């Protein structure tokens, strides 16, 4: 709450409503959709557009007024001092007034068009964030995190800024060039044509330049990130680099990456420079022509010096906006592609959501049941789970073992509905998990993942991540059970030590213990360990297990592991192979059976004499 | 069911309320710099980088001056054209001359602007890349003790952020020269054209200066705040994306949404404030421009009446006024850019000045393949800080071709001992000898070639499988690489990858299992073909199938080499020719398995606990055995 500012709540609106509004203009082409979305701020948008029109008209008046003043000054000798000075004073006052007014209207134009952009950005960010959080595992499986981050930052900016850099600028340029051209051509069509002659050229060059720069920008970013990666990996793997004495090799790698990026940036500089120089040149050429023809007209008596001056000032005023035509074109191109991607993401259907009006899960006895569960990953043609059935009652521990790829983790992910089953059903106390609210389900089922994400914040916040309201004693108790408390107390600021990407880094085993503590805080009715003790040594694991038995004896525990010592104490062990349970029973029963399980047990415990170091050499 | 009992989770009862542990995203707060804008020491260091390009810099300064001169000349030429004969029935030859002069000015302008922009841009880019390379090269030399203490992220922000703000500075500073000249030029020209009118017109300039001075500090704070909140919001979003599975797993979506909303909303407010600060200058500049034009019209008009001024001069004035305030605007901005650049420059030189504590002696020997391959520790004392030794007077010798297992509890100094063979750190006293030479007398490069190292956590680089196995052994062919992969048993899974040996490893091999990465790092060591192998056995649990493969590969790897293995698995330990037991930095037992069992010390005790790996033994059990073992 530290970041909150009071007041101006009208800007904020209802956050949830902003998320819902993301569908405005759905089905329309991206540019139209962005426009409709931006126009949800009608007041700010109208002020911006109105101010733009007024500001550009005022802008156009200035050359006229100047020309008029020049003529007045020139005519001052003939008309005589009295009236002329009065007239000049008037011109000056009008000039000043118009300039001040132009300033204020430009302020309104810029501020309100940016405000619409920021407001739209705020709302889209919320919608984007919400969508990220809602999309199921199957979506996140197929989309790279880097691409999502790019979408949330760059694509969103492209969309957000379209109103100011695309729409408002279009209005500005239309008025400026359109009305300006009319004024010039109606005054003197030949000179008007000459004065405007640079416009098409500059518009063309600046558009081409901007579009080329945009195209190469993406490549440049790739090259720069390749260079960054070389540096990052070098520094992160500095021991490997040193161990292989590969410093020279690494420098050469860096030089290659760096040279590629450098060459491309040089190319880009050249594109920019060639175009800006050409544009300036065409502008001045046009000005030279106006000066020559206009000057001759003045000499011939067909035109006043003031009119010529107003033509020339008009050109200087028009120069900057015309150069920005390229930016406008670029804004359209960018918004169109960015909008396409961003809206496609926001419209992405949720694979897993609450069915309308579903009740909350009510855990009574705490019995988990798999009934002929089938599961096939989207796009795969081979089922990952093929008819799995078992039942686990509160207080029981079920061990699941099998070769990599046998479907162990998938099974774990189906219980809290990270994926939906393709056939059969999973029930908790008789309630189908797909027929209860996701929130109630996920609060009752905790999956301790093998590779849990560490948030960059204090250890305490990390442990309390699922329940930030929990009491400190509860957090400590969870850490104690996960055999992490002693380690934490040895850290510089114990529970307040910041961990994660930008803090103290934890070893694989410590991270796994932290994620166990994280789940323990939630006191789930069903707890699944998805290979989440692989990096924890057997002794510690044993202590965690006994601590957890004291903590809550009445929950269902599922242990997935390839280390038999982790699960041989389980009440039932399921041996999974290619999505099917091929053996089931207690450790003793399975050993007596002499099947797959007992073969694996032999493999893991048999003295490995044949593999001792000396044997091959001798 | 009482699984959710005593303290019920209260999320639902306070909708929208922020929890006490409100954390979404993290952000390193970089302090905005309000430091010195000029620091001679830093400038000298920066100049050292610019120096190689000084001819280009001189060239671009000259072209900036020429460019500015033409900009000043064009309004003058127009004014002259009007005043010489541009009246009804005037002489057209004057006009021809004027247009001719105009054309020349335009051509020169074109050339100068081209030269200036290409040169400035290219030099800035080059200097920037040189700086980054110098820093990167320095980081290759600095001692590991420095790298151990430094976050990679911090170094990266110097290599990226600081270098970029230097680029901004380099690009703008040449242009500032142009701005200063333009400003001075306009003042001089206006005063020369007509002193009184010039003075009156110029009187608007200080007004803008004063306004800018008052405006700049709060505006800078507002811009900085906008920049900060923007990266905070971006950071929170990135975290939300990276940790999305955990977020869903722990059902934290609602809490995170509210927290993110706060950040995004705060960002909206600071952006709007920043925008207001930026835009408030617009009417001020426009009003001042209007005032200047009004002065020219009124005063200029009456001067014309008195015959003291020609009409062309008024037009010239009006032209200058259009671009009057641009240089002031960019020059005041330049001050902040310089402040930033000085801070960045200082940070860059800090990296460049990190001492490389481990250097080759001038007469260092090159260790060749025909050395005997022995390793000897002679009374080695070593610690990461002088007062806390990690190794205390350790002496042992590994004979050529022998495999020695280093065994001992966590913190016993095994890893440090291994690092010393490679001279990652310097011993405090005593000596480490490789092939009979003190490691301090050998070139680091040749030492690295003869001592291969396999780390506990396999580290792979982005690139193809082939590139990773070959690594820096440029002479290795595809056949060598395949042979190595076959030898360690990695060939099978590599062939199954979509591109075989050309498959690109995503994010350092995250598309491979830990065991597979381990095998690749074995193959890499095999290709390096060093005489001595130092290996830290992995402790992490790998599935049983891969585990056996790794054990087999280890045998291949050690064949015909001197081996020092930090061993965790009993199979590895028992098979070693000799076992060295370390505890608290002291060598307490040495001998083969049978000898140590007879000795009945720490090793025998650990072995008899019957754990499949020494690392599985709980710490307190080892701690209990400490004093007893030490007494033997």
C-alpha cells in the first residue's frame, strides 16, 4: 500500500471493469479496435482532438500575420506614421495573442493525447496481467515467457501510443497540410506548389526510413540480446571459463557478437543520416525555388515582400511536422502488428475456468479418487495417462514411481486442474474437480513442484506466498517442518533476508525445502510432492517426513519420485509405465512380487562393484 | 475433515484489501544522480577511449561548426535578397546572386550535416563497444574471489546501462558544441544587424533561462519518478509471467492482481505528472516566441519608419526567432546528461580498475603435455579471508595416473582444494605443484589446458550440442566430438534430439535433464583431453538409469589420467586408488578403502552408517564423530 496515492479515484476507475472492457471492439481490425478502445475516454480524446485542430489553425495563422506585418512595415513610409504605427501595434498584439493561444492549445493537445495513451496503457496492463494469471498451464507450455514479456511491454506500448502518435498526429498533419496547402495555393498557385514540393518527397523518405529502421530494429534487438547472453553466460559460468582457460575463446565469442551488433547499428545510423540529410536538402531546395520565383514576382510587382515572407515562414513551420509523417506511418504499422498480437492474446479463450455457478469444494472425509483417468497433451497423439484408477483416503500416503515420461508429473497436475482430464474423472469426497470452483480446489490441493519459482522478496514473504495473512508462528512452524528454519536463522537477516534473482541465492535443495514450507503453510487436504525432494539428501528428507506426520496426520499425501527411498514407506505404491499402472501394492508386496518395482529396487541398492573406478583401468 | 482448521485463510473476507506481506515484483532502486556534471578524472579516462577516434571527432566538430554556420547564414541570405533590389522593378541580378549564395549554403549544409551525423554516430557507437569490450576483457582477468562476491546482475547493469548512458553523452556533447555556437551566433548576428532591436529581442532569452532553472529540478524528479515506476511495473509483470505456475499453484492471483494494480496505477499517476512537466514548457516557449515577434514587428516597424532599418532585416529577425529557443532547451538538458555520464563513467572505471590479482609471472613456464601429471600440495594454508583459513597445512601427493578421492563433510575444504589445483585462488602459504612446477610459475593458459575440470553443477552455454562439447578446443572435429559423446554414453540421446549435434540448447540446456547435462559436461572434459582431471561429483539425485551411465562415463574419463575427485558416492570412493579424508580444513586420514577401514576413524564411521552416499548422512551425526576422529 506504500505506493498508493489518495484522491483522483476517477482516473483509476474500477480495475475489474477495465479487465472486462478489454473485449471492446472485439472482432474488428486492430487499428479500429485500438481506436474504439481509446475512445472509451471520450472527454480526454475530444479535448485532445479539438485542441489539435485549433492549435494547427493558429499555427497556420502565424505566417499570414507575419507577412501582413512585414507589408505594413514596408508600407509604413507611404501611409504615414500615425495610422501605420497603430496598425503595427495591433498586428503585434494579435501575433502575441495567437502565439500564446497556440501554446496553450498545443499543451492541451499533447497532454490530453498522452493522457489517453497512459490511461489506455494502465487499463491494458491490468487486462494483460489478469490474462497471464488466468491462462492455464497448457497455454504457458506452448508460449515462451520471453515472448509474453515482449508482448506485455513493447506490443502494449505500440497499442497504447497509437492514439497520440497515430491518430492525433494524423489530425494535426491533415489540418496543417490540407488547410495550409489551400491557403498557399489560393494565394499563388505556382509559388504554393513550389513551397509544397518538398512535402511528398520528405513524406516518402521519412516513411521509408522509419519502416526500414523498424524492420532492422527487431534484428538489432536480437543481436544485442545475443551479445548480452554471451556476457551473462560468461559471468555466470565464470568457473567453467576459467577451468578450460577459455578466456581468449570467450573474448572472441564476445567480439563476434559485438561486431555483428555494431555493424548493424552503423547501418541503421547510415539509413537515418542519408534520409535526414536528403530531407533537409529537399526542403532547402524548395525554399530556394520559392525565393527565386517569389523574388521575381516581387520584382515584377505581382507579389508583396510580406507574402513572400509568409510563404517562407510557412515552409519553416511545416518542415517539422512533415518530417514526422514517417513516425505517423510507423505508428500505424506498429500499432497494427502489435495490436494484432496483443488482442489475440487478450481474446485467447481460457482452457480452464469455473463452470457457471459451480459450488466450492467441500472437503469432509478427504478422499481422493482417480476413476479411469485418461489424458493426452494438446497436439500429441499418444496418451500420457491411459486409464489410471486409484483411491487414497485421508492419512494415507501413495507413492508413484516410474521411468521419466511415464506420466507421473502429469498425474499430479491433473488434481488441481492445471490441465483437464481427457477422459474419466478425478473426485475429492465424491465431487468432480471440474465441477467445483478453481479457487476452493486449489486451496485444498498443494503441489510441491520440483522446480518452484523463487520470488525476489524476503524468505518470510516467499514462505507465506500462498497465504500472505498467515501468522509468523505458522511460517516458522512450516519452515521448521521443512528443515529450513536452522538455515534461515543463519542468514544475515534471518526471515527478512531477501532471496531470489536479486538476493541471496539458494541451492537446489534449499529451494525445494522452501517450496515444501510454502505448501505446508496452506494446510492443504491433499499434498502432492512432484519429485520435489530430488535435491534434498535422504537424511533431511526423512526428518521432513517425520515432522510432517506430526503436523497433519489426516491429509492425503502423494509422493512422486524416482528415488525409492523417498516413497518405500508409502501405504500404496503405484508403478507407472507409459501412462498405465502396471504394479500396485506396498513396498513389501511389490518386492515379493519380483516384478518391475523389485528390479528397480535392486538397481538402486545393489552394490555397484562393476562400476567402481578401478575396474576399468585395471 | 480438519485440514483447514485453526486459522482459516481470510482472503475472501477482505476483498481487495492488501495483505501484510505485499510483494509483487522486485526492483533494484537505482538512485538518480544529482552529482557533479564535470569530473576531470573521469573525463580523462573517457577521453582515453575517445582518443583513437580523435581525427573523426575533430572532423565532426568542424562539420558541426560548418553546419551551424550555414544555418545562421540562410536567414541572412534571405534578408539580403529582400533588401537588395527586391522591390517592384528591382534588379533581378541581385536576386540571382542571392539565390546562388543560398544554393551554395544549402549544399554545404547538406554535406556538413551528412558528415557530422555519420561521424558522431559512428564514433559514439565505436567508443561504446570499445568500453564494453575493455570491461568484459577485464572481467576475464579479475580474480574469482572478486567474482564470488559480485552479483552477475550488478556487473551486467554496468556493462549495459552505464555504457549506454555514456553513448548518450558522447552523441549529444558534439551536438552541444553546435548548440553553443548557434546560440552565440544568433546573439552576435542579431546585435550586428541592429543593436537596439537585437537587444530588445534577445531580452526574452534570459526569461526562458530563468524559467528553465526553476523548472529543471522538479521536472527532473518527475521524469525520474516516471522512469522508476515504469520499470517497477515492468518488473512486476515479468515476475508474474515467470512465476505464473507457482502463482496458480498457490492460488495467489487475486492478491497479485490488486498489488499489481497499485503499481500500475501509481505508474499512471507519475506518467501523467511527468507529461505535465514536459508540456508546461510549450506555452511558455510559444508565448516568448510570440513576444519576440511582437517586439520585432512594433519596434522594427518604427525603426523602418525612422529609416534606420531595412525590411529584409525584419524578415531575418523573424526567421531567427523561429529557432531561437531550441539551443537553450537542449543545452539545459545536456547538464543532466553530463551528470549521468560522470556517474556512469566512474562506475565503468571502477570495473576497469578491479585488480587482476592472479597474473602470470614474466618468466612463467608453459606446461606441456609431456609433464608427468602429478599433483602435490605442500603444507598449503588457504582461506577466502586471511583470518579464517579453509585449508590448514594440507600436504599430499597424487602420483601420475592415480585416482584420489577427496572425502569429507560439507565445509571440510574439498572444493577449495580443487580450486587451488587450477589456481583460481592464491595459497596463503605453502605451494601447489602440478607436474612438478609450482602453479604460480606456470602460465595460466597452459595450466588450464593440462588440467580439466568438471564442476558439480554442469554449466552449458547457449549454442549447439557440438559447440558445447568442443567448447574452446578449436582443433576438435565433429568426429572427435562424436567419439567423446559415445565414450561417455551421451551419443544416444544426442542423436535423438531433433537436430542431433546441431541442436541448439535452449537457455543453457534447460531442454535437457540434469543427468544429460552432466554427461555433456563429461564429454566436454574428454574432448579437452587434459592430463589431469579434477572432478566434483554431482550430489543431486538423478534417475537410476542415467545415474549408471554417469558412473560408467566417469571410468572412461579417468582412464589414463591423474584424477582428483570430490566423491560423494560410495562406488566412486571405494574404487579410488587412494582416499583423502578432510575435516575442518585438515587432512585427517589417507589410504585406500581397506586401510581406512582398518584405521577405524571418521571414514570407517561414515562408511558403517550404511548410507548410499556420504552426503545423505545428517550433519549432526558427522559433527558428533568429529572430536573422536580428530584424535586418531
